C-alpha cells in the first residue's frame, strides 16, 4: 500500500487552491508531478524534506504531501 494514498495527496495539493476548480483532478496528475520532481532530484536538485538514503520518488511524494512543492494549473502557467 502506498502511504500517503492518492486521495491524501490530492487533498494536500488541492487544500491550498485558489478559486473553485481544483488543481488536481486525477491520479494521473499526481503521478506526473511526482515523476517530474523525482527526475529533478536525480539530476542534482536538493531535496526539500529531511531524510537520507531514500529513493527520489519517495522524496518527491513526501515533498508533495508536506506542501513543499506545488502543482500549478495550465492556466496559471500561461499567465
């Protein structure tokens, strides 16, 4: 079982949303965001959460769950 669950991650990401439309509507969005962050960590970015000898995907999930990284909607990227 994955901890935190997808629903917990979706609540964490959408908790700080502005407006009526949630930023994340599907598990696919969560997977894309965590995979992108894991690739950044592999490329040499510094982790934003504590912990040693952890896999990049686990670090990315923890960062997303703790609110250290944000998923931006396509509309806000266009602005």
